[in-house]
C-alpha cells in the first residue's frame, strides 16, 4: 500500500462556534494508506464525512445544499510527515464569503 498526505478542503458548511452558527470552510491534512491516489482521495472524503467532532458542530437545519468536500492536493510520500499530529484534528477554518460579499 502507498502512503499519501492529502490536503482536504471543505467549503460552505454551517458549524457552531461559541454558541453561534457560522458559515465556514476549512482545510485539513490527512494521512491515508491506499493503492492509488484516486482511492486515497475517496478514503479521505469518507473520513471527513464521518468526522465525529465536525458532526457534533454541524447545523444541518441551516444547510441548504450539502458542503463541498474535495482534495486540494494529493502527495505520495515514503513516510508520513512527523509534523502532522497522529490524531489529524488540526483544521484551519475560514469564514465563507460569496463573491457579492467581498465589497462589504
């Protein structure tokens, strides 16, 4: 099996932060073992969908369309980077803005 580090991107998801619903996106790097990069991407998407921490924060009632989940970058590696924590909980959140909101 090959080893991959995958930078995942989740866009337009309503999450609860400090008791307030916010439309956000986030990036997360995952370590995946798979036979191919395509299979690694599918496993990474499934891992994001089944993330219990995000599920507990997700406000499904506010979601008009499902969040967009995709791989930004897939890199095959010999060994997994030691700088990435084993629990893979590190996420970089950003506020979601649509094109018409950039002038505000």
